[in-house]
């Protein structure tokens, strides 16, 4: 309770400071919170951008498709490389190295391949979400206690039963963390892709408002993006906690 | 069906390591009679665990063979052989009860029957009321009792135990030994028990074989004719302890010296 009270106090203090400071600056560049709230109201009332729902919907669809691909391919490749131990040892440094390259350097080539439409955003979101998933699968498989596999074999478990009853539950925590990180990064990838060049989507609107120096709208849209991120990550956190409890 | 004994013939095994291959076992032969409680005693690193893993079908020997009830082994066969390790190896995502059920699950025993068997095993090992606990909520001795209950659930005639009480404190260790003897008396299983503790070997076994330092061979075999319950302070026990120590002392020193 006291922590909550302190958090609220810090937040109010920051907003107050922002308000006081921004009020004395160029209103074209610096927006105080008191102007964002009405801008957000007009945005949600669909006054400023009547097509906001379509843009938002497109962004969500792009995220879902990109994440679906990232999970499917990440899990597939991860298990393919991770289950035979030596293959995992060969490929993991390569994957980690690719992951370490700032992904945004791939974006121009993705635009060339996939154009300005949703495909390039999906590709970029996939690219960002894929690596945490595949690396989590490899790390998860490696984190399984070898002794538990020996025990399972002694109790009569063949390769299939070892996988289902020991490897999968043993790697759940690592895997879930990777899946959640992948989702957050997919979302970032799609939004960044839309901001850098698109014809529709939430990121496109942000870039559009920014380009026209509609700073209050821009800030309101950014707040909306924040809400979207928090909602999606919150949902993922709930799923993760459930799954964790379920697997002990 | 009569309980099948274990026959080990001319077993050899080398472990391949980064620095070349190390002989773990060399020409081991051993026969265990039905219902016998045999202890394998040896210095650390003498290949006792390797021997047990080969008997259990977890490791393939380079040469020689193991016959269980007259049939050569080909991989783990939980219907004949159950194993207990020094590290209990409980599945952390399963409750005590679910851990005990693991082997039965693999054999396709129905959920209701499994539960009944597992409950019936946890009661006598003093874990009534702990069925729903997860391994992290249990003490070291309790964990090992769950692991033993899990092995007993297979209802196999042979029980292989690899330093099962090695990680426990002295008092718990003694109590667990007594408890195990009770189980053995009640079930009449054939037990092969690996330890490096003279005391444990004397208290538990009908027969003790001493292994040499690496590569492991059988050095000596002792029938323990002491009445039970065994009194470690008795004259006979002291004499036996002295003879065992004489056999194992030299091996321990050798193992000590080759230790890197």
C-alpha cells in the first residue's frame, strides 16, 4: 500500500514538473500533459483520425501474424537443432550472433523484398520475435537436468516419454520467458516498421501526426501505443504465470 | 515367478574423456542370489556406480554381459530392475505422489490404480500427509524416501541403490538404513547397494564385495553372518570392520594418489 502511494506521488510529481516546464516552451514542440488529455479524447472519439480503428486493427493483425510465424518457426527450428545436442552446440553461437546484430539494419532490405504494405512489417516483427523464441528453446533444452533424464530412463521412459514428461516440463520456465520476450519484440518490430515507412497502421499514424507537427496528436497516439504494449504484455504475463503454476 | 538373480560376466568398460580413455571396470564377474542384500564397497571413483548403471541397463559395457534372470540385458527394464541414485532426482514439477506414480504412468496403469499404489507406498515411508508437497518442500531424507517409493512402485524383484544415503547426515543415514532393512525384510527383494561407508555396509548387508581402485575389479568378498538387528559395537562387527578396512585401505590410498 505504501509502495503504491509512493508510486502515485512520484508519477504526479513527474507529470507536474512536465506540465510546468513544457508550459514555458515552444508549444509546437513541447506538449504539456494538460493538452495531451483532450487530444487523446478527440482521438478516441474518432474526431482527429476517423480511420483509427482500421489502423489499430491492422497493427494488431500484423503483430498476431508475425508472432504466430515467430513462434511456429522458433519452436520448430529450436527443437530441431536443440534435441540432437551437438547440432544445438553448432548453431547456437551463429543464432546468438545474428540476434546481436541491430535488427533495424535488415529493415531496408525487407522493404525492398516485401514493399511498403503489411508484409514488410510482418517480416520485421517476425525477425525480432523469432530469435528470443528459438534461443529460449535451445537454452531451455540445455537447462534440463541430465540426471532427471537418467532417472526417467531407469523408470522405463523411452525417447518420446523423456521428451514429453521430462524435457518439456523441465524447460517450461525458460521457454515461457522467451515466448514473452518474443511477443514484446514482435510488437516493437511491427510499430518500428510502420513508423519507418508504411501506408497504414498505428505506427504510420504516429509518423503522420509527427510529420505534420501535430504534436499533441502525436503524443496521444504514442500513449495509445503504450497502452497497447502494456495490455499485450500484461496478457502474456498472466498466461505465463498460469502456465508456471500449472507446471509447478 | 521366482525372483531372478543377477549374473555379471567379465564386464569391462572404459570412459572416453578429453584426455583419452580411462578404464572404469576391468573383468568384473559377480553373481547375486535371489533375495540377497549385497553391498559393493569401494573407494570413490572405483567404478561402483558404473557397475550399477550397467546392471541397470543404463550404460552399455565394452565387453562382457549382464544376465538378469538368465536373460541378457538390453536397456533398462523396470519390470525387473528398479534403481535409486544418490541424487534422488525427483521431478520438481510433480508432487511427491505424482513422482511415485511416474513409472506406473509409463506402464499405462490407470490413474485411480496408480494413485492407490502411490498412496499405499508413501504411508509406510512416513510421508502420509506429504502427498501433495513438491520436492522443494521436502527435506533431503524425505526426498530420498519418495525416490525409493518411486522405485518400489515398479514392483520389480531387483533394487539397485547407488549410494542412496550418501548425501544425508549421519543420523538420518542410520535411520534410513534401518528403514530400508525393514522394507527389504518385508518385500524380500534382491538388493545391490553401493556405498563407500564401512558402517553402512556392515549394518545392512548379507554379503559385502570390495572393489579395487580404478580400474575396478572385485578384490574380496565377505559373508556377513551377524545377527540382526546389528550392533556395530559388538566384537564380531569390530573384527569385520577391521578386515574390511584392511582390504579397502590400500585401494583408498591408491585412489587418493591418482586423484588429479
